[in-house]
C-alpha cells in the first residue's frame, strides 16, 4: 500500500515543479497532466487557496469547474508546506468517494495553488484482495479519521463506515499494536495494526482465534510425536549434512562476492535443491542488476539529452562545486565554453555580476528545505560583455554514483521584460507630461479668451479646445510621431462646413508632435475668423490654402487666401484671435507672419521654423473628418426623451444642460452599465447618448439592449477608434470628445428622423 501511495506522491511532487503550473499557464499544464493521468490511472486537480478548482483532468479543458469545500488535508498542507494524504472525501466533480494526495505549488516562496492526485477506492480494494491473504485472514485500511477505506472481506458493507468510538480511541494515536478483540463481524480475533508513515492511515490484519488455536494444537501434536525421532537422528544427520553443505556454501560465498563486485556469478549445480535455488537467485539478481544498470545509464543519458536540449539555461551541479552539466542554450546565450565554467566558483566569478556574494546555488540550503525554491534575479555577464537579467529556480535531485548530492538550477531570461517595464515607465511619464501640458494649454485658453457674453465665451473656448483635441487625435493615430498638415487643414475647415469651398495644395508635410497643437490652434483661429467675418461667412466664399518649403531658409511657408467673401478693409483693432495667431507663429513656431487686407479677400502668409516639421515618410492617415460642428440642426428637438449615459459627473451635467437648452427631455444621467440597462427598460427613451468607458466597463451591453428595443443611440467618446462586438453597433454614429452643442443636437435629430414612422415637429 505504501509503495502505491509513494508512486502517486512522487508524481505529484514532480508535477508541482512544472514551470507552466507555477506560472499559471493552466492550458499548457493540462496537456502534461493528462499524460500523467493516463500513465498512473489517477485524475489530477489544481485548486487555488479558496479551493476553487482551476483544472481537472476528469473533464475536458475549459469546462466550468466547481469550488470544493475546505478539506482538513488542505489545512495540513498549508501549515506544513509538505505533501499530505487525505482521508475519505467526496469529489465535487466525480460525486463519488475517493482519497487525494495534495502537494503545495510554491512560487516566490509562497504557496499559490494546491495540486491534488486522486486515489480511487477500487485501487485500494485491489491491494486488499482476499487472494493476497491466508485463508480466514482479514485485512483492512482505516484513514486518519477512523473511517474504513478498504477491506478484504465484506467491503461493500463496511467501507465508508467508522470504527466504533471505544476501539478508535484505543488505537488512533498509536503507531502499531496487537489486540485480542472482536472484529466487525463479531468474531473473536487477534488483530495487529501499523500506521503508514506516508499516508498516516492504519493498516490492520485480523486472524480468528479459533484458527490460531487449531494451528497451534496441530503443531503441538506433530512436535510431541516427532520430537524424539528428530533428537535421535539429529546427531547423525548433522554430521553428514555438515560435510555435504560445506562445499556449496563456500561456492555460494564466492558467488555473492562476485555479485557485489559487479562480476558474472559463476555457480554450477551443487546437488542441493536449496543451494541451487539460492544460486539461481544470485544469477537472477546479477542479471537484474545488469539490466537495471543499463537502464540507469540510458536514463542518465536521456536526462543529459533533455538538459542539453532544453530551450532555457540549465546547470546541474554537485555539492563539491563541480558543474556536472550545462545546457547548450546556456553556452550559446553566455558564450562561455564548458571548460570556462567547470565549477560553481568559476561560474560566479565569470558570469554573475555580484560574484561570490551571490546566494544562489547553495546546495545545503536546497536540501535543508527539501523542495524547489526561487533563487531570485541576477545580472549575468556574457563572454562578449553584454549584461542580461536572469531569474533562477533550483531544486535538489538526489545523489550521483559517487554519492554526491546534486541540484539543478534553471534560468529564465528577464532582460526583455525589464526593458519593456522601463519603456512603460518612460511612456507613463511622457503621457503624464503631455496630459499636464494639454491641461495647461486649456487653462490658458480659458484665462485668455474674451467675449461680450457667456454664450460667446463658451463657444470660443469650446472651439479652441476642439482644435487641441483634433491635434491629439491625429498624433495618437501616428503614435505621436507627427500630424499630417493636409489632414489638419482639412479637419480645421470641415469643422465649419467648408470642405466643399476649400482647396489645398502642397507637398507632403508632417508637423512634429511638439508643434502640432500650436498649428491646429492657428488653423482654428483662421477658420473661425473666416466663418464669422470673412469668405466662409457667405455661401459664395472660398478659401485656398497652400504650403511649400523654402529651400534657402529651410522654413515651411503657409499661405491662406480668401475670396468671394464680404469686402475687406483693414481693422481698426485686432481681436484676440489675431493676437493668438501672431504670438503662436512668432513665438512657439519661430516663424514670421504677414497679412494683406486686399478688398477681394484677406491673405495671410506665415512661415514655420524647420524644427517644427518634416517632409520624409509622410502619409495621410485617412482618418474620418469630424461632422461639421457649427451648422444649425435641421429641426427642433420636439421634446424627445434622451437617455444620457456618462460616468464623468461634470461632463454629464454639462451635456444634460446642453440637451435641455435644445428642447430635449433628459433621462438620467447614469454612470454604470447595469444602472443604464435598468433605466432604459424602466423608462424607455426615444434616443440615447452613450459614453463608451463607464468606470472601467464598456457600454456595449447597454447599446445592445437599446438596439433590441429599437431605440437609436450614438457613442460620445474620447477613444480614437472603437472595436464594437457586432456590425449593428459599428454602424452607430461616433462623436469624438470634446463635441459642440450643435454637433450633438444635429446627430440626435438625424437619428430620430431615421426611425421608421417618426415625424419630428
């Protein structure tokens, strides 16, 4: 029984060291576990510390798994951090009684999972087969709790029942013993038991006293009748037998010495059956030793091939410091020849940056802990001077043929991960820097903008903030490598419904990230001025924008020519927009600015310094231009009910006020996915405005509910692009934040008018 349990325990301990298991790659580990399951005939489970099953080879990978109750064996594993064997349990998936071997899975010196291998009652019952017992004898196994888990007779009646309390209290804490008592069937018996050091179970054998008494009586009669004869014959037989056995015994002694020396066993027939049997056993032992020695040599060679071909660095080393073997990948990755790192001291001196102070590769510590451990991360110096970061995990693996303790240390190269983390930290700092810069610019816009009334002031601020947002959208699409000038001009003019009255000419030019925001604001101010006072304020007006590179000065020259608008005359005073243009061009863009107040139309000429743009590797990203923002809605809202789903409180309040000012009835606002679904079902809206990210959750479930109800909706988001789960959601209008009041109103009215059977008034 111990041999059977030990085999499962050993398999569990090996599985617990699997890299895919300790790293949480359960899909990969499942394949290996299935192989072990098929080999051992035992199912394999992995649970987290709350006893939730994460993997179970009894069912296919991906099957939903239940949570087990907290077993006493789990508590013992967590307390001792050692493998433990359970008593009788009921499997949460199998729904049948079974026993489990539980081993802790340790990562970073902490227990992270519980690995279990099952032992079926049928397996134990096969060990307790009556065929293994003398006639009349009964054997059984009792777990730590006094529950019978196997019995050689009447198993179906007694397995799963408890030993009576009085008898259990007498034996539960004893390692072994012999008792005269009645067995479970009421028969007076002599019962002997012993506790397994591996499982903690009690294994007992009972013999009826009547059977023992009968055998003893027969033996006594035979002894009394034949004793005298034996005494009389003993002296003569002893003399003859001694002479007969002396030669064979000497021959067997020589055979035993040859066996111990690993030589062939030269034994010839001796004429004594017992001696010939012993000689045959010695020959068989010699053959078995040769077979096992060959198998061991093949196993060792196979292990060497595995280590040598491992895709990650591996070192096998002995307690005297000799490096027994290194993998080919370690030699390839470090550039050190085998003879250059023949010992641990040489390895530490040549390859480990902290040298002899490194605490890794300490075999005494490994064997004291008697389990695999994570050694930590070490800077590794390659032969060509590179510095790599490796994390090591070591484990004791027994002794070699010379009796030396061996350990294996495996490494994972963490250099790329460390570099990725550094890049991520730099990116986060850069994002923080750019966000604060953008907020500072917005703050300046609010402080510097001037207007006669609040509505005009709000419109001016909103237009300038939208210009900044358009620049950021273009930069995000190119990963902040620059913004295409043609796209910036097109976006700036189309925001004022001027796309069809605009011409653009010029070579491919990209405005660098640091200058894109400033150029976007300049183009916005020019477009705003043209829409309010210049060519774009009348239907016949046009704007021509062109740019070129001055090869002499290296500056970018941009021309803005208006025509067909109202007659132009020099202004008596310059407005705030003109002030922004001049300060931005001459200050931030290091250029100059000239304007011509020609009666047929205003003409601007500005230059931009060479460090603010590039002309190579440019392409138009082809991003969709925003919907015109300043057109009045085609119809009034007519009291339509709008569900506002937005988690930013200030944005939600502003949007609600905006819609109410435009004649809509606002439902909400709400800022969570489930709240929005509940509100839509309870108070059906006519149309909805959905933010995409609601406190870390996407609003697509809300959109699907609205779509199923036949309620149109639009997305209002700061994302540059959306990955909606289906085509119907992808066809919904998307407005990029920040958006203007008229843009939201017009889109909602369009959605309402497209509804079947709807007439807006």
